[in-house]
C-alpha cells in the first residue's frame, strides 16, 4: 500500500472518530432538549416549541441550492486551493438574499398573523439567517475536509445551545420562545466561531458583480436538484407532522413530535459519519467505491437492528420519567425502524449518488416517495381519521425510498443486495409487530431471538469487517 493511500485511510478513520466525539456532545445536548425540557415545561409550550423546530427545519431551502452547489463543485479541493474571492462573492449573495427574506417575512407576519403563531413565525423568519449562515460556515470546513475545525465549530454551537437551555431550566423558564431564542443564538455563535477560523471566507475582495452572478447561477443550477432531493426527502416526515398538527391539534402533535425526537437521537452518530464520508468519496479512486459501500453497509445495518433493542429498556425509563408522554411510546414502537432506512440513505446512498453526480436520480426517487406519501398521509388523516395508519405509511415510504436509492446505487457499482432487502424488510415488520402487538416481555424476547438469528446469518460479513486491518506501507 502506498504512503498516500495509507494516509488517506488513516485520515478517514481519524475523522470518523473525531466526528463521533462531536456527536457525543450533540447527543448530550439532544438528551437535554428531548428528555429533560419536556419534563419541566407545559405540554402546550412544548408543542409550540416543536412547531418552531418543524418550520425552522425548512428554511434551509432558502439558499435555493447555492450551498449544495458549493459542496458539489468544490469538495475535491483543499482549503489553500479554493478561489476565495469567488467563494466570498457567494457568501455575500447568501447574506443579502436571506436578509431580504427575513425582514420581508417578519413584516408580513407582524401585519397578518396573530396569537402565538405571530411570535413563532417571527422566530422562524430569524432562523432563515441563522440557519443558512451556520450552514455556509460548516460547509466550508466540510468540503475542504478540515474535520478537526468542523468538530470545534459543532461542539461550540451545541454546547452554547445546551448551556443556554440548562440556564433556562434552572431559572424555571416555561415560555417556549426563550428556547427558540436559545436555538437562534447558538447558530449565530457558531457563525462567530467559524469566522474566527475562516476570516478570508467572509472578508476581503470579491470577484466582479457580473462574474459573481455567473458563479451564483452555476452553483444554483448544480445544487438545486440536490436541494430539492434532500428537502423533498425531509417532507416524508415533516409533511406527516404538519398534517398531524393541522388535523389532530397541537397537543397530539407535541406527543408525536416527542417520539420523532427520540428516533432522531439514534440518527446522530450516522449523521456524523456521513459528514466525513462525502469529501473522502470525492477524493477516492472509483474502483475502490464498491468495496467500501459493502463494507460500510455490512457494518452499519446489524448495528442499527441491534440498537432497536434499546426500545424496551427505554420504554421502562420513559414511563417513569415522563408519564405524560406515555402515549408517545406507542407511536415510537411504530416509527423507530425508520432509523434503519434513514441512516442508509444519509450515510450511503445519498453520498454515493452525489459522488457519481447522479442528483437527477436522487431527485426522481425522492419526488416519487413524497408525492405518494403525501397522498397516503392526507387520506389517512382526512378520509380515514387514522393516525396509526399514517405512522405505518411513514415507515413504508422511508423504506421504499431507501430501497429504490440502493437499487440505483447497486446498478452503478454492480453489487447484488436483493436478498438483503427481503431480510431487512422482514426484520422491520417483526420489530413493529413485537413492539405494537405483543406484551412487553414477550415482544422483547421474540425480537431478541430473531436478532440472534439475523446476526448468525451475517456472521461471515461481520467477522470479515472486524478482522479488516490496514496493511503496512510498502
């Protein structure tokens, strides 16, 4: 193995462990937000806070693909190789455009919206600036593979949010808007931290306006399909949450959002590895990508199925800690398997489709899934008035999107994983049946037995992954 290849492999390993450490910090903060805050604020305040979180989650579309275009066009460059005046011009376009959207939206909401929603959507308008500026800051570190500095950025932002939230809890603050403000301030603090390491990406001479507009057009045209693919993907869950809020009201929405929040805790580590993986894929030789795909898949999938076992002890703890959210545990038993398929899309298929510049195929898969799912969600709510059916549909369509994406990737890299789809689908249905329709102890034992059988079937792949060691440099 050449010194360059060994250095690249060690770099991937180092970056993965560093990102996992970042996610430990994020996990602690998420634990506070999702398990501590609901204990000490009223259910309606929690529901209003989750409404802010839901709609603020969509303001990322308002860079219109600019930031995704930067990722796609510049991820193969190191920091010193970047054309900084060109990148600075894009930051200024982002800042100007998002400032206009923020202040226009605040003016509209101030005039036409009343009640609690007025304050919620004013805060959402502010998040247009905070979210997109923070995303720009973090992307610059990611695309240039400066994962150590990226880790400092995320740790700073998450710790600020966590400490701010703890202070609010110690002061017995129950008003939801203060927790929203903590979220916004954390993003702006992260931008300041990024500025400290990255001044020349914000300040300095930019390219001429005419050339800047051409660059803007190139970035948006490159990134818009990826943007639509990513955000149409997010609609699979957020669209269902919106319909739940509209049809069943704020309190039910809050309880369902709580179960989604618990599911998101499981996805934290996968998100971390995904951040590291894409810049590395852009730098790897194409003939190495199929083997890496199967290595990651064979390692991640069993771990995710094992993690579903945490549902059972988790239920015992949550029943005692948050008795007013016991109903959420029923929803969680249906929705928890989405971590299997959302993780594979986030970690593997999206990164591979981006590496092979197959954004159109990503877009088609996500649009099919979103159109189909939204139709099913609306029928579940407004025709059948059945929320459990809607939750089953969420799992089904996330599974469908994952399988379709993997079929496309498998065709590109020439691997056969049809048998895996069938076995994983069976395990998913088995978990839901055990969690939803069996008594607690019986369900736990049956799923554990099936999990042992599943791990036995894949023992050779697991052994091969565990035994893999980097060869010494020649």
